[in-house]
C-alpha cells in the first residue's frame, strides 16, 4: 500500500510555496505587462515618436533617389538601400497600387499589383519624388519594439523578484526554526535535562522530538549512573565499616593469645573466635565480588532449554535440605511446575539461592515455615519466597548488599527482583523470562 503524502512535510511545504510563488509571479507579470503594453501603445499613438523616426529614413531615401536618379520601379536599387539601412518593411505604391515590396524577392516589378497591406498602412505613408514621378512610401523598422522588449524584461524581473521574495518569506519560518534548534544544541553543552523546542508537524519537529527522546534516555542513564555511584559509595562505606568490626575483634583476640595476660585464658576459645571473624571477613569479600559481578555491564550468557521444574526444582530441593539442617521448616504446597523453560544462568541462579539461604539464616525466624510458591504468565515464570522475620538487633543490621546482588544478577538474566516486607515477614518475588 502506497504511503500517504504528508501535506505538512518540509517537501510538501516547499513545493506549495514554490507553486504559489510561480503563480504569484505570473499574475504580477500579466498585470505589469498589460499595464506597460497599454501605456506604450497610448504613448506611441499620442506622440510623434514613430513619425519622427520614419521621417529620418524618408529624408535619407530622398537623398539616395536624387543622387542616383532612381525610379519607383528600380527594384535592385531600392533593395540595396533597404539592406544598407536594415529596413524591415518598405513599400512603394501609387494610388494604392503596390509598386515595390522589399519582402518580395522576385525580379518582376509589382506594377498594377494590389495589396491588402496598403489598406492598413496608407495613412502612414510619405510622398517621395522618384525619377518616374511621385510615389507613396511606407517605412517601418519596429521603432517601438525595443520599448516593448524592455518593458517585458522589466515586468519579468519584477515578477520573478516578487516570486522569490514570497518563497523566502514562506520558508523563513522553517529557517528560523532550524537556527533555533541549532542554537539550542549549542546551549545544551551536555545538559540532558534541557529540551528542544517542538512546534509544527514536519520533519524538523520529528527530529526535535527524536532528540528530546534521546535526551531523556541520556538523562535517565546519567541519573542511573549517579544512583549507581551513590550505591557503590554507600557499599564501600558499609563494607569498610563491616570489615573494620571483625578486624578489630580479630586483632584483639590475637593480642590476647600473644600476651597471655591471664592464667585462665581459654586459648582455643579465642582461636575459634578468630576463625569466626576470619570467616566473616571472607563472607564480606565474597559479597563484594558478587556485587561487582552483578553490576558489570557485560551481559551474562543464558543457558538454553532450561526446564523450570528441573532448574528451580533441584535448587529449591537442595535449599529445603540445607535450611532444614539449620532448623528451618519449608512449605512447598504451592509449588507447581508447568512444561516450560526459563532463561537463566546456572551460576547466577546458584549464587542467588545461596544469598537467599544466607539472608534467611541471618534474619529469618525458624518459628514459622518458609513458604515457596510459583506462578506463571505467558511471558514469565515467578518464584515467591516468604519467611517470618526475627527481631532485628544492632548486631543484625546489614548493608543489604546481598539483596542488591540478587537484583543485579536477575537483571543480568533479563528478569526482575521485587521485595515487600513489614515488621513480621519478608517476601521476595523473582521473575524469570520464559524461553521463546
């Protein structure tokens, strides 16, 4: 199906302005030429200009005839005079009978020949004395033609100027809009919060809208980078604080073991505490590495044909066993499996499950079971994990690094992570895109 012509496009507007300009030029030319034609015709009719011009040629002809004793029927002599003076029309007649016509190229004299043209020109003839008697002579060299040509050229130039001026004014609005967009682009200087002016509905407006959309995307990207930088700064501060605490404790325990100030010091107990602090430091560094990996810009490789029952079922079964060993119960009555596949990265999914296990162990209450359930749409599969929370003490205050890592890894797999919590419970929903 052919594309519809946009009557408001730049091309259409330029064509319309060009056509209108040509039409206006033609109208102006017709008016000016008609006025000049009437003025010149009136001038030549009411003035003696043409008569004066003809009299000059008649005097020259009379001298030529007198010097050469030329008769009215001397065709060759008259033709030579016409050629020397560039005469366009030259007629010789007696009693309205044509004797000579310079437009006639034959050798036979035009004696006793009648001409229709004599009826039109006899009023403008001059008596001339030839060797064979007096005759009437009509001379016309288009004396007024030059004025008509000049008038036509003037009318043409003026009408063309009118058309050009109209076209310039017609496109002046578009040119001003282009200059405005250019100035706005110069003034922007990397400030993506500014917007280009949108007016009209042509290609320039579409360009301004496209640049505004690009600016919005760049602005959102800048804000996202800024927010990521702030989260990274907060993360570094939190990591530094969390590392400082076990390191301080570790250094204290080691100093005690070194000095052995008291006789009843339980050296094995202190060594065990040192090992616990060392494991805490190692866990924090693991989370630091996970945070770096989950926020990297490189897209992870997704496994193909990952059946939801096999992938989630295996990991959740292992999770139930591990959490059971740690004193937690699980409720899987709402777990259902559809014959479908999801897009995942096995390494990311394993680290996500490990983070969930670690968070539940640290913040979850074993008094209530962990509820696991699934849900499906045409595009996604959802895993919901809900657990009761235990009372939060100052020692349990965390940096939420694990949750940020889970969110980052889910985004890398093309999914999402959403959480909701209150004073008693914590719910996490993981959305996996289904394999297309």
